[in-house]
C-alpha cells in the first residue's frame, strides 16, 4: 500500500520540477536567437553564465522558474543561454558585451545592438520589473 503513494508523490514532484525548469524556452545558439528575434520582432535576452557559478544556479532555480518571469520572457524576448567557457564564440561575445562577472544578462535588439543589461542575481519580482522597464524603453524608440 505504501509503494503506490510514494510513487505517486515522486511522479507529482518530478512533473512539478520539470515544469519549473521548462518555464523559459532557452536557445543555445546566439545567431539562431538573433534570427528568431528578427522573425518574431522581439528583443534577445542573453544569460551569460558558467557551470560553476552559484548565483547563476540560484537565478535559474528562483527567478527563471517564476511564472510571471517566464510569461514575460516568452511574450517579449528570445532567451539565449551563453556559457563563455564552452566556446571561443561564447568568449568573444561575452567580451563584446563587457561581461566581467556572472550572472550577467545582456539584452540586444534583433540586429545584435546592446540595449540594456542586468548584472548579478536578481529575485523574481525585481527581475520582472526590470524586464518591464527594458521593454518599455525599447518600444519608445
């Protein structure tokens, strides 16, 4: 009798975790992200991170999994994950964007021109407010 309850609890927990992680549809190729942004007429949000960065993991776990943040990103941005330690292209882009620490979120228009940035960990509510300011600023151009 105990096994079916435990199995059900594990299944529910795993589906919740999978849903939280999938809140943002991440692109892992910068150029493909730019192409999609041109097609969809959106800004690009580039999360520059490293595998060893604790604050990057906290950003993934707490901020990017937030429903409000996920909804806003899906509506107004093409989201790209960029690890500069994994490729020469990633390192070049990080340098071009002026990244000196992690996490560093860079916002560019569909041509690749930098329009804004968020440096460091930001909790969900504050992150959402900053996303609103970035999209408001971009639409007023």
